C-alpha cells in the first residue's frame, strides 16, 4: 500500500493506529501479554490475604512469578 493511500495525517502517522481503541491481533508477543482474568483474580485474592498491594498491570509472566512468591509464604 502506497503512503498516499493510507488515511490519516501523514505528519503524525495516525493512519497506522487502530480506530477507537480496537485491539490488533498480535499486538502483544509472548512475554508482553497482559495477565489473564484468572491470574488477576488469583493474584488479587492472594494480595488481599497477605496484605500486599495488587498491581493490575502485570504481564502473564510477571503475574505467574508474583503468584508463586505469594503462595510460598
């Protein structure tokens, strides 16, 4: 696709962004994928029981490590 056919402002590259916050498949790769809802629920419960702060912005890998650390106590 030639640059002149991409919609949006050519100076800012807005034509390359998804519309209205749409999720682009493949946006996250491997380690960068956000934690799952199940991981978040488990982690939230463990943090509450251990009186620890809950961070909802972890990756799947980070959440697995934090769940393991809180489960070991």
